[in-house]
C-alpha cells in the first residue's frame, strides 16, 4: 500500500525557475507542496522567520543571514530562485538637480527596510566600488526588519507616507530598492546596465537575492523529503530558459562567490555579528545536495 505524499506548507514566488512547480507541471509521490498565497512574496518572510510558518520557504538571503545569526531554526538549501544586478534599484528626482553616488553623504535616502537584501547589495557597492561613507547617509525606513531581534536605529518615515511620493515631494533625496516609470525619477547610477557589466567584470557574480530554506524540524525529521524538495526545485529550474550570466545558481560551488560577497557586505554593515563561512550556512544534509 502506497502512503500519501507528505504535505509541506510552502512559500514560493512566481519566478521562471519555479513555474513548473507552481503550475503543477511537476509533481511528486513523495511530497506535496501546498503553496501559501502572499503578494508580494516577501510578506511571508517575517512569519517564516518569527513563527516558522512554512516547511519550505523562499527567503531573502540577507534575512536568512540575520536569522542564522540569531539562531532561528531554518536551514539553507543550495538553491537560488532570484538573482539580479542591483544598479537599477536606486533613484533620485532629476528635476531637483543632479545626484551621483558620491553626493549621498549628508543626504536622506529612503528604503523599505534597512535590512532588505537589495539595500545590503547597493550599500556594499556604494562603499566598495564608489568609496561612499555609509555612516554619513541618513537612512529613512518604512518597515520593521524581518528579524525582530535586530536593533534598527534608522529614522522611521511618518506612518502612511509613500516612499516614491516622498522622493517626488523632496522629503527624500534618493531611494533604494525601488523602480518607477515616472520620467522625473532617474537612476542614481547613471548607466545602470553599463555599470552592472563593469561590476560583473570585477566581481564575477550576479547578486543573489532570494534562496530557498526549509525548517530545521523538516531537515532533522525527514531528510528524504528535503532531498525531494531540492530535486523538484532543481528540475523546475532546468525547465526554465537559462540566463546569461547565471542569475539563479544551484549547488554550493556555484553559489559560493555571491554568498561570500553578501556575507562580507552584511558583516561590514553590522547586519550580522560575524562573518559566517559559506559552508556553515548549510546543514550536513543540505551541504551534501548537488
């Protein structure tokens, strides 16, 4: 008699690499992924970190690093579901005069939460590639960190305020982590595509944004289910059109350069208390997956 598949509470967004899984094109007789509805997907990260709301969850990599730093019972899979160059995700109001990365010290910069992964990548680029003193920027935030234990010392925007509207109104000098079709708003990095190409030539990685984690309980109690989840994720990615350069690497070796860089950035920005090694982000089980 065949047993029913193990039902797993799952948070996964709509990405090319997850499409075959979410559409039902891929199924398993070992596990059944029950997808939670969160839009945008990042709204589900806080309940995963704080309540372990899912067995399998998409997760921003910086949120995972911070959760790992505070002992949250989650385990990283060597699976990336979203990666992207970040240079397009910083804007300023061009009608108020030119602004470049070098001009940011002393300015008011809005960001949804100080601990967003896009924010960590952009700040790392500003400091490492443009020589910007991050401590001289006045950060204005709109949301709490996903990890409650992190002490956020940034200035909070007034309740009800919209980040783009504040930029348009001159209450902010720039914003990070946002895009807009408003013609008055221009990219802080003057030619984002060219600067991304130069950054890739220098660092050799596409910044990882979102990965997949499993609960520590699932990792410890049912290793075969974890292996099956990873197999499904890998198969779903294989059915998507490949990206050049690779934006959603699988396997520790392929993910290592990007993970090492974001660990460095997160430590430099005091988002985590120490620099983890890449290998300690995984369990013995998930480290063995390939």
